[in-house]
C-alpha cells in the first residue's frame, strides 16, 4: 500500500508522461463508450421522438417501463449480455464474449433507455410547440421525427452526455462481458477496480484523474455549445 | 357583391339554404358542424358554403368559436358532429396540402430564416433556393435570410410564417388573427401580402377582431357569437347594416365576451 501523497505524485507523472498503458486504457474506454453512446442515440432518439409524438394504448405503460429501465443495474445488463454471448447462449456462435464489441453492446443496452426517456421529454415539449404547424403541413411521422430531432439538437447533446457519462463510468457490465483482459478489454473503470485491489494506487489514481478530466471536459464542451445555441436562439 | 346568407341551425338565420358546392377546392361547405369538449358545446351546428374567392373575415367577440371554426375547416381538430367539404370533396390530406395556415403566434423553427422556408419547400419535395429567396424578398426578409429566425421581431416572425405559408402556393390560406399584437406598420405590411395573395387567386379565410382591418380587407364577413353563426354576407352590408342584435352590439363595442 502506497502513501496517498506518493501515489498522487506517481499518478500525475503517469498522466503527464503519457504512459503507454494508461493511454491504451483511456483510448479503449473512449472508443467503447463513445460508440455505445452513438449507437444508443441512433436507437433511442427516434424511439423517444416516436413516443413523444404518438398517442397509443399502453403509452403510459411504455413510459413507466422506459423510466424504470433507466435504473438498470449494470451487472444485471452484463449478466444478460453474457448469457446471450457465451458459447452456450443464442449468440455464442458470434464469438463476441470478452471483446470490445461485447462491451459496446452491454453499454448500449444500459444507456439506450436513458437516451430514450430523456429525449422523449425534450422532444415532447418541443412537439407541443410545433404540433399544429406539423399537422397543417400534413407531415409524415418520419418528417416530424427528423425535424424535432434536428431542432432539439442542442438540448439532445445534454441527453447524449448523460448517456456517455453513465457508460464511461460503469464497471459492472464491462467487467462481466469484457473480462478486464490486459491490452484487449481493459478500460478505465475495470483497471481502477483491479489496480486498487492490487494496491497499485498510482495507476488507479491516474486513471481516476483522467476519468474526471474527461467528464469535466465533455460537460464543459456541451455546456459551451448549448450557451452558443441559446445565444443564437437555436436551443 | 351579392349577399350570401348565413344558415345557423339554431335560430337567427337569414336564409335556409347554403350555396351549392361549386367543385372549386377553394369553396368550403360545412353542414351541421359542431364541436363539444367535455360536454361543453363550443361550436354549434354551423351550416354554410363560403365564396371560393376573395377574403372572408371571420369575426366575433372572444369565445365566439372563430379560431375553432378555422381549425375545423383545416382539419386540425375533428368535429363532434357534422362535416366539412371543400369543392364538394370531404376534407382529405390531399386537400389540406393545398391549404396553408398561419397562426396567431407564429411557429418559428429553431433554424435560420432561410431554413424555415426551405423546411416547407423540402416537405413538398422542392429544393429551390431561388424560389425561397423570392419568397423572402416578397415579405421583405431576404436580408435576414441567414439570421436565426427566433431572433426576428414579432412582425418579422409573422412575415416569415406568411412566406412559409405561401411557399406551397396554396389554394386557400387560413389565418388565425395573424396581426394580433403587432405594430401598425407590421399590420399594414402583412395586409399587403395577404391582398397580393388573394389577387393571385388564393382564397383567404381571416379571423380578426379588428373592425378597421375588416373594412380594409374583407370581401365578406362571417359573424359568430357563442359558437353560433349569426350572419354571413358582404362586408359593406354587414358593417353598415348588421341584421342581428349580436352583430350590432359587437360593432358598437358592446359585446366583449
């Protein structure tokens, strides 16, 4: 067990020197979580928009379900994906278990309900403003969904950010389906868990610092984009 | 202009028969048209055929059902009873695509001025920047083409809404108090655009409270009160010699609600 101050100094030197292991882990984390966020947006935004603009029997039940799924425990998602991708599972033939793709799938499942539920609220508010104009123009559902998503793009960035934050910070799902294999599926959160348990606080702290900087940086970027949009009345 | 008589199913009617449908998709006919919400009748048994040309003003005090009538005619809300037809054809999406509606509070998309017009053109399968620019020039907004639309003034936003409405070259334009709370210069500019559209053959249905505006624009006037249609006739006749007590009171400023 290292002294905390010493560990912090080592962590800083690892970050500042661009330690190869650390860079590899950070790169994989970003690749997995950004891809999962992109995939979740592709699925969740149109679904959120569709629920926002349509009224159907059972809509409330769908809303309750999606809201409940926002709190899906990552380890449960990991377990479900594991059962599907393991050799004995229905998708075992794909050979995806313990690969970054499996981690992307797990994170996509984890954050799609978040993207869908949050975007539904944003788009429903906007639709309330546009609905009569859209009906007057006799737009198809597809045209309405596309217009809503485009016009709410700056608000939806925050939704995407919420999804990315959840994906990059979770550890349970990627640990189960990725296996935390060095140089293959080791990401920041799994590495932090491993290094902490091994007593190597420097790498764990270094990764923790990078994780915090990424979270703050992405937040700052999105916030700045939103403020620009508000200034130009696009938000 | 000849007098076209209003037929209100519940009393106060001038003549019992509306004009026959002309086959012109600009001619609205409604029979037994009614709308109730939560059991409260808001529009009651309206029967009428409107002239397919000119500017028809729909007037009446607050709560008369003017805006609801416009939305019923355009199919934005479904009637509780009765039916609407245009040129003898029941209201369909095809007919609605030949119409445009301008709302009291302009709906402005979160895009540039030009992109707002492009959106409507694209929805009709048209990609033509020169047509968009011509429309913006027509409403004096070309110099603002690349500005965010939501930063325009109220009058400019309404002119943008008009440009969008005109983009589809509609046969009918339905306008729900488009000049409410605008300054006089903006009102006059919008009136010019509306009159120009009418001269080009677009039928205009225009809801207003403003008697001066009715005098300036209206060819004929529909007068409503408490969801009922009380009079329909030539503007000059209605404004100078209203036939019903409600219309007289309205013109003299004695009906507010």
